[in-house]
């Protein structure tokens, strides 16, 4: 299942460069994950200091 970035996000940007498929972007003042592109690999969750990316 695709990952989603929750409200825990502190907008540090650590997740964006770690996504191997480029599913993470910064839009409207927050990071979002495109569920259609997300490969559900969990790389974003592994680098997030606050655990914001969660599997849906």
C-alpha cells in the first residue's frame, strides 16, 4: 500500500531525495506522496526523524 505523509511532518525534506521513484513533492506548503507513483518501499519512513510517512 502507498505511503502518506501525516500531520507529524516537520517539513525537513529528508524524505524527498530518498524516494527512488520521485513520488514525493512539496506542494502548498507541505510534503505529499503521489499514491499512484509510490512503490511502497518505505525509504521515506526510514529517514523521517518524526515518523510522518505512514503506510495507508
